[in-house]
């Protein structure tokens, strides 16, 4: 006679009562894990947020431009260098040293742009500076064509023409806008060209992170301009501003270097445009520095052209 046997029910994993909440929390955490793309966006946005107050700090620190540039480069260079040593040891520095002249060019261009940025802010309006610096991708296109032999597409050519027209509007309005000048505008143009040149040089060493070249360059150029500055003339009440300024620069340098590891360069460029929008608004709100209608019109043309160009690249890549 057949003996009936009970089929055991499916055994569920036992979860103790006192750890049930922890189990559910870990399960939810696993299901809601952050994607690399979202991580890259958040990292880049953090870098942009840290660089937005840069021009405001230059305005608030009561010292001549070269003195501000000296402390900006020296303190930021020391903070970035110490941060790399703590987290990654000497490996990043040894990797940069092996890049030879490429690393030297990148560091020199980065440090030059840091000095000229302070001088530009001291000689023209903040809105003029950030809108002109936003033209950096145009210089990068030109340098990539000249030095790397990369072709310039019709999209790039249209972007260059539109940005040039916007810069022309800004330059025209510098004679009528309070606090703006062609001299400062030209300094901002040097910042844009120098940084683009540094990025073009870094593209030849894509396998090496060039972040470690920044502290070398910052500290070296800070010591070079020290004889022409008055570092000890800064009042004690200004020291906290100097420290905060350097901290924001260091954080922005690190986050903006990490962002492209997770998202495309076009996405990074779109997010960085936020700095050109919020920096003059912050200075306008805090210090009442009116950008003027010509600067806003020209800046709108520059940002609009770059925005459209990068969106076009993103759409084409996603379709492909």
C-alpha cells in the first residue's frame, strides 16, 4: 500500500525579529544602488557647485590681484597635493612625472589660467569673465585640429562662428558696462585659451590622470609670482576667506577631474555651463554687480551655441 508523504512547503529564509529592519534596509539599498552615470552627474555637479563662488572670493578678499593669485594657487596646490598623498600615495605623482613635456605643458597652462583668472576678475566684470571662459571648447576644437590633426566638422564650425559673434557682443558692451573693460576681457580670453591648450596636451596621455600635475604647477607658479605680490599684506580677518577659497578650488579640481570617468565629455561640458550662469548671478546677488544688457546678450549667444552643440552630440551618440 502506498504511503502518502507530505510535500514540504518552500522554506523561507529565517530573519530574526531584531534584525528584520536591517535586512529590509540592506535589501532596499541593493535594489536602489546608484548607477555609474548618475554617480558621474552628481560628482560633476558637485565640482561645478564648488567652482561657482571662485570669482566671489576674488572680489571679497581685500588684496591686490597678484597677492590673491599667490594664495589661491599656493593653498589650493597644497590641499590637492596632500589629498592625493593621503588617498593614493605617491603613485599619481610618479605617473605624471613619466609624462615628460606633456605634463609640463598641462601644468603650466593650468597654472597660467589660474593667475590670469584672478587678474581678469580684477579688471572686468565677473559676467564678462565667465562668459568668455565658457568659450574654452572652441579653443579646444582649434587646438585639436592644429596639434592633433582632428577634423573640424560643420557642427564645430557653426559653434565657433556663433561663439565668436557672442564674444564680439560682449567686447562691444565692455565700453558701456560699469566695471567692464577690454583689458580684462582679453585676460579672460587668455584663461580660456590656456586651459584649452592644457586639456589638448592632456589628451595625448589619456591613460594617466593629470590631477597630480596641478599641485606641482600651482605651487611652482605661486612661488614664481611671490616677488611681485605682497603675501604678508593680507589682514588676519581675510585669512578664513583665503582658506575657504583654496578649499573650494581644491574640491572643484578633484570632482571635475573625476566626473569624466563616469559620463561623456559632452555631458560634462553641459553641466559645467552652469558655472557660467550661476557665478555672475551669485556676485550680482551678493555684491550688486550688474552684468549689463550687452554682456547678458553676448553671454546668452555663447552659452546657447555651446548648449546646442553638446546636446546635438549627445543625441547622436544615443541614437548610435
